């Protein structure tokens, strides 16, 4: 069980973790911003793995040729890495920092972590490739939530606050509205048939989000554990006029450990009840079939 000290710790602001595939939307955002890619650009992910130095990047299946949208929908590590390695070396770390990773937020919560984001000059190709799908960097839940809120807010990053503010603070446009909206539509497809998070569906609401499944670091610090995982789901709703960004992290799920199977259903329950309490209008017909 949790000790009193553990229970009192604000995990969202203090605990750092590797965000895994929940970073892929930011990788794709950075790529679209360079103009080298559009949502329909083809990325060849065959044969479902690629070697980078001593490291082999793998997908759960060989997805073959995917569009950039498909890289998000199918959550392709190979596609994400190939995209990252085709861009100027500083593109990803610079954009990630702009979104809010690698630095403390405006909340100024006591003990808040800044996370860990290596600068471009300290990244080798293997590190850059794995950074594209959320390994080799550390983030807080707060940072991931701010990033997803930015995508839902047409690329406008708002300063985080623990208080209800009388006046809307001035935000920072860190991504063009067009690209942010394109990525949000990709995230909506993740929750549709063919995506990795159909269980994030909520009747009557359009939902967008991304799964993540990350191997946990071993206790001795020597590489990754083979049997300890962290399952994640980061999402926003309703897509037509987003009101909430919610991040669910499940530590060491037993049995099934993929984010789409473990964290997505929890997200759906929390988001559904939150939208109900806020009286947020439905934005899709209730009888739209959802496949579980």
C-alpha cells in the first residue's frame, strides 16, 4: 500500500517518467511545422523494425507504408523515429521545449520537477530516434497535460494555474492553429475503429487522445525492466470544442499492460463524469456505434 508520504506527494507535478507514445503527437506537430511533411505524407515502416546503432526500434506489427496520420493512429515507433531522423537535429528538442517539456511550469508548485530534455548537441541518432516516441526524456504529468491542452486550444499554450482565474491569461502561440487542428483530428482517429484506443470512446462525445505503454526503468538503474510497465492515456474532449485535457497513468498494471486496454477505459469514465458535471453539450449523436 501507499505510505502517508506517498499519498501526500503531488505525483502530477513532482514525479518524472518517460511519457512513451503520448509524445508522438508532438513529434508529428514538429514535423508538420517544418513543411517537410503533411498529414498524408507516406512513411515506410517496413519491416516493422529498424536498427539504430546498437538499438533496435520495433513496432507491434509490420504496418508497411503509413501516412503521417497513420503513424499516430497505429502508434508506429518506426514511423516516428524515421520522421524525427529526417528533420534537422534540433527540431524535436527545440519544439518539445517550446511546448513546455524540460522546464518547470508557471504553477510554481513546491518541489515541481522540470523533467529532463537533452539539447540537440547531446543527442546521437539513436537517442533522437527514441525521443520521437517518448523514451530518453523525462516529463511530468503536468507537462503532458499542458501539451495536450495546447493541441486542443489550436496551438495556444496557456500558463498553468491551480486557481480559477478571473481573467483569461495571455497564452503563447507555439504551433499554428492549422497544424494543431490537424493533429487533433489524428488523435480523434486513435479512438475510432482501427485506432489503438477504441476504449476511450464516450457516448455522445467526440474524443481525441493517444495511448502510451512504457517499460519502467529497473530499480538498479541498469536499463529497462522486462516485466514492469506504465500504461498511459492522454486525451481531450469534446473535440469540436475541447473543455478538458485528462492524463491517466497506471503504474505496473497486472496482466494486460497496453495503454489502450488499461488506461483508456479509466480515462473514458473520468472524462464522461467530468463532462456531465460541467454540463458540457454533446457533440455527436448518441446512437453512433462504437466498437469495443
